[in-house]
C-alpha cells in the first residue's frame, strides 16, 4: 500500500505528528479542559429548536459574515468587559479559536515572516505557524511561567516578529499575564500582537482582560472561544476582538461561508442562555483553588492558575504517574515541561476521584 512517505508531501511537514490529546473511554476524563457541566434539558430543547428553525433553509448558503452572531458576541464581550465598547465591525468568528489563529497567520504570517511565542504555551501556536509556512521563534517563559516585561521587550527587539502570541491565562500552566507585560510588547512590536484568552472567563476577579487595551492599539487581537467556559466544545466556535482593519484583512483569507447555518444558530442560542452555561464557572473556580491548595499541601509544586486546569509536579517519570492514574480510571494530560502534568478541573466527584487516584499512584 502507498504510505505517506510515497506521497509528494511538503518537506517541512515530513516527520511531524498530528496534534491531539488521547481520546480514551474512562470514568474520569480530565485532560482536555472541557466544562464538565452539560447543557440542561431546557437548553437542549432550545438548541434543538434552533437547529430545526434553520433546517428548512439548509439548501441555501448561510450568512457569509455571520453578522447576527457577531452582534451577540460583541454584546457578550461588552458584558464581560464593560469598557471594551465593541461593535459588530470589531468582532469576528470562525470554527474554533484554531481557525481564528489560522486565519490570522494566513493574513499576517507566511513564508519569510516570523512568529514569536513564549513557551511553554498552547502547542497549536507553533503547529499552525509551521503549517502556514511561517518561522516560529520560542523566547521561553520565566521559571515561574510568567513573563517579565523586560524579557519580552528584549525578545521582540531581537527577532522583530510579524506576529507575537501572548497566552493569558496560559495553557498549559494557567498563568495570567499582567497588563504591563502586554502593554510593553505592544509598545515595541512591529507587527500584530495576539493575546489568546481561551480561558478568560475562569480568571480571578483581580485579573483584567486584554480587551481593555484594544482602543488605541490597532495591531492588537484578542481571541476567545466558546469551547471552555460556555461548555460548547462540540459547537466549534471561536472568535476575536480587534480593530475593523483586522477584520478587513481576515476577509481576504477566510473561506466562503466558513460558518455553517447550524453552527451560527447553536452559538447564538448558547449566547442567549449564557447565564445558565456560565453558571458553573464560579464552582469550577472554587474547585480549582481547592485542588491547588490540596496539591501544595501534599508537597507538589503547582503553577498559579487563572484557568480551569492546574499544572503540577514535578515527577522524575511523569509517564509512570500518568499511567498509574489511567489504570485507576483517571485520564489527565502529559503536556508542558517534561516533569509536569496537567489536570482539568471537573466536578467535585471527579476531583475526589483524582485525589484518591493520585495518592494511590504515588
């Protein structure tokens, strides 16, 4: 049979592994940072009704610009960050935040251009960068997984990137960046600055959003997702806030009718029921803080987290610990620095199972 090696694959893709966390049937799946609270029966019915409403029009293309959905997203962001003052011409949506990132790199990256990131961070940033034919440069985070403004400035001035990725709260560490660090990068960056806020809704009360920096910074892009706090991972809806000129650039690279009518209807229904879907966020914050305190009391190193997951360690052989947990029905994630593991925050029952399994594993 013909193998991949027999095909005329791009040379820069040879030897690469596809992205993906393990998908295993286990009692306690705590490895992909999902919201563990499913939609209520009332919301499931509303979602079904929304799909039925568009079902009779599926012979027609959907709204190419998803204008109504973007209006709803702008309204949500203005509620999340009242000073944002966003309008439909400053919000864009796509199939998950990964397509948002891809579109950004199609517009502002490419051959001969450079993207700067600070790892450990979201592993799809360098992957999508490479697929877009753009050079990836890792300037590394600080030892505590933060990012001192002086180091960030030095990295930008050295590499002069076309795009800078800043992830806050950071994945896989959960670390949030102070606005001073983001401001420092904006002041010296020659190109676009993308702040990935996929987990923003889980941030602590004193942690501000980069949405507050949009005015006066036309090269700033803030990306979000409905996959995490909104418990809509299966919907695949990501979005961004930026200046109108950024949207003009993305229109040049987006695929025609990239958001299906069903996706738009489901996302709008979820936003209309946002209070219910986001109702579990505070409980997840409490569970996160409790698991951080417990892990530290047990003698582990734990990264500060503003997200719905916790990075903890350190383990001389993390694979063995991961396997021991899996044998007990608990699936977490091997990701980030080699001696660390990441656990998603789940329900009280799931976190109890994690505690028990971890103690038994060690």
